[in-house]
C-alpha cells in the first residue's frame, strides 16, 4: 500500500471508545489475534492524549502497533477508524518532534 500523507489531528474521542469499535467489528476474523493485545490495552485507556503512558509505553506507540496489526481489517468502518488513528499518530509524531 502506498504511503499517504495524513493531516495531523488529535483524537476527538478517547482511545477506549476507538478500541471498543475495533474489537466489536474485527474480533470475529482470524487475524484479530495479532491486534488483540493492543486493542485490549487501549480498552483501559480513557484518554485522547497519545503522550500518556500505559505501563511503560506511550499510547502513541500502542496505537502504532495496533495499526500495524489491523492491516487485514477491511470495510467502511475500518477505513474510517484507521484514518482517525493515523491522524492522531501524525499529531503525536509532530508534537514529539517539537
């Protein structure tokens, strides 16, 4: 898949809400096993700030790992959620470099 530039934008809803949507829509597929640990970690995160930490890892890195393992998730909802997470990651990376 070619690289697509995404405009940075912070999350409008907390990570737990995003994770609920991922788990609800993606859990029936065999490839969900790869994304499951990251989705379950994000279920515990009631924040929109990707700089906050879950255990010792920034939320932004958990989101990055989740996105990597969602590559087999397809459909309209998947496209919308992945775009939302990519925008949040772009915002996270931009603020981290500043």
